[in-house]
C-alpha cells in the first residue's frame, strides 16, 4: 500500500493520488487492472491535441460554453458587496455534471471501451451519462436504488428516453450506496469492454483528479471573465456547494495555490447537524475509506456508513471527495452548513430578486451569504451549479403555491 506523502501546503494531487492524507486507491484486486490502466494513461490522453480539440468543441457547441459570469446587481445591493454568478445552470442538461461526462466519454473511446456504466442517486449524473452515451453511440447502463427509481421518476424517464438501461439496486437501503456497489460488481464482471463514469470528485485515484480537471473549465473561464468585467482575474471569495465536490473543485481549481482567494465550501445540514438528519460530512464525519478512497465520511464507530439526509438529492452523499477533505482539514477552504429551510429560502430570494431559479443544491451556496460578512468592494463568485426545474415540486410543497 502506498502511503501518503503529506504536504499541507500543496492542494493538487500527488503522484500516489493523495491530497495530504486523503485519497489513494483502495480497491478490490479485481479492479486493479482497469484503474491502473486509467491511472497510467489519463494525463497523456487528456493532453493529446485531438482530445483537447474534441473536448473543447463539444463544450462550446453542444454544452453551450462558456457559461456566462453574471453580475447580480440586486443581490449585490442586498448584501452590500459585489456578487457574480457562474451560470452552470445554463449548460445543456441543466448543471455542471455534463462537463465531466463529456470528458469521460471521450476518455472511454480512447480506452477502446464500448459499454458505459454509472451509478446515480437523484438521477442527475445518470441523465448526464445517458446524454453523452447517446451522443457517442455507446451502450449505457445506469444503476439506481429501487427507492430512488420511485422517488426520481422524471429523471428515470429521461434516461430511458435517451436509450439508457436503468437497473434497480435492490439490496440494503436501495439507495445510492447500493447502486454504487452494483456498479462496482458489474465492472468487476466486465473488466475489458466497460468504462465506469463516476459523477463527482470521489472514488479511487485517478478519478478525483480526472473529474476535477474536466470541471476545471469553470474556473478557467472565471479567470478571463473576471478580468474582462473587473480588471482582475482574482475574486476575493468563491462559494460553492459540496456533495461529492465536483462543481466546487471546478470552481476552485485554478485558484487552489492562490491563497489570497478565499474558498468557501457549503455542505447540506439537512434538518440541522444535531438532529441525526444531515449530510454535513466534514463536521459529522471521520476518516475512513469510501468508494475506493481515504476520506471523511459519516460512519458508525464500527465503520458502517450512516445514511445521510438532505432535501437536495445531489448533496445527499455520506462522504466528501478527498480534495475537499484536505482543503477543509488543512484550513485552505472554509466550510459552512446550510439547512434545508435555509436553502429553500435562499432559492426563493434568488428567484424573486434576480429571476433565476437555482437547483436546491446550488441554493445551499446562496444560503451562506446570510452567514458571512463582506466588504463593499469585495468580489464574490457564487457557483450556480444547476437550475431548479427539477425541484419545482419541492418548492411548491414548501411555499404552498
Ligand atoms: C449533483 C449536483 C451537485 C452536487 O455534486 P458535486 O459533485 O458536489 O458538485 C450540486 N449541484 C447540482 C446542480 C448537482 O446536480
């Protein structure tokens, strides 16, 4: 086993796949050849000009990038500061997840894989994966807990419309972690023709780094957009919600080593951290191994994963990516929690004030505007990771429209 080489001031992944003491690849032996092949080749493949050209062209013409950086005038006035929104909600399929699945489908083709598997909780990563499989003409199998299939019927219909096969996971709690187990089992049984598209900066190395690099287009664009609009490519503060952490990783990526830029990660605190119904992993979690990496996760004293809770399906994850575990524990990123109710109210405020309905996940990032203090000339970027169409039933229930 490779041991981490701890450097608290380095925020990028190291040669062994560690971020400080977090990360690595803790996988069953049967998966070793697949993961090892990917580890050896991902950087070289991603740097090929044919890969870069294809990736960039799809991001531009298919996804609709660059996503705008919008100066939110009324919100800025309300909080007496300068607030910019990075509009990932305007991407094709409605969130940042497509940036990663586009990258990984191009990777799969270069690894000569023609069968794609994925796991999904709320169905958002499943839809993003089914979308790129349709685009590339590859077979798509999405594992999803039986309970989630019932709860997330519109996304299941979308995946099927796109030609994906949705396979119910019937073990355990019949939710995301059971779907992940099924996906890993499938991968073990189909090592040669199958690529596993993981949806966040989680899983064994090199997945967290690969996904972060695909999502890093977010902060790459932020730099020139800020330069254009403010004269300075650096904001003072970047705020993003964290489930596994991929939209936050993308929004932070090009600023990780620039400690003048404050990074704020927002976790879902559900009904409150003391209630036993929360998903605030960095507060409630402890060190352990989840989905192939050493990270912070919510677990019992004997190491059983505790089911997280959040009203927002995308943040309802028992762990946090190893990059974020390191950013938070080393003090590079500051972490806040936002409850269900705080997120719902923040979503309504953004909708009424700016005419933008955010995804419930993204609304958690907006909720911390009430918990922080800003100066008048501070430049604050909030990563608006997705749009709220999928959450309208939840909004309607809560606000009793
Ligand atoms: C899935 C999702 C998230 C959470 O995933 P991360 O990997 O933490 O980004 C956040 N926002 C939206 C809109 C999502 O769909």
